[in-house]
C-alpha cells in the first residue's frame, strides 16, 4: 500500500512542479533596463500586435509606434506622428512606405526587428501607454515615471505570473 502511494504521489508532485515552473504564457515583460528584475508584464493571446503611444517632449503631440510581438523579437511595423522636427524621421527607408493623411505622417510596411526595446518612462509629459486589444494601459500606473525599462518578449511560468504585476488587470 505504501509503495502505491509513493508511485502515485511522486509523479503527481513532479507534474504539479512542472506545471507551476515551466514557462508557457507569452508576455511582453517590463524589467529594469540593466537588471532582469520583473516590474510588470502584459499577457498576450493570439493577437500579437500592440502599440506604444506617448506625447513627444518637444512637439507635444502624440506619437504611435505599432509593434508585433513574436516569441523572440519585437518588430516595429508602423510609426505615426504629427510633427516633423527633432527626433522624428522625415522619410521611409528601403521597402517602407511614407504617407501623409489628414495631417498625420505615417511610415508603414516597417519590419525593424529587436530582441528588446529600452524605454525611459516620461516624468512630465510623455504619458507612455500600451494599447493592446482595444485597451489602453498607462505604464506610470504600474512603473514609476523616470524608470528606464526594457520591454522584451518572454514566456512566463505560472509562478512568475502569480508573483508579477499584470498590467491588464
């Protein structure tokens, strides 16, 4: 009888351990730029497109960067903005398409791939927001303004999900 209990308990405990600690959930993780300390995360479903929207510190107009999240990369696919000036591109590169529509400039057909994106959350005007699946999440609600964060695609385990800050609620 004791052997049966051991034969059932050990594999069951192993299975539970695996389920808790093996990464399975695709997320956009926010860590300190120079550390791997998790600050927050946004879980992703099948929809892998998201946007970062912020107010440019000089122009004081909104900039929207559109990205696609893959298992190992963040791919910039589009950029839209209202003002040409410091820090904003004046044309497209390679196969990209530059267009103006109703006073907004767009660079489309972008395919700029990054293993991570570093971002300093604005303290005064930037108001960095993530837009995903028609929901807007203000990053300063979860991460202190002025923090230099690294956004990266990460698969997370149940344990990591439970101890982290889910910005989607």
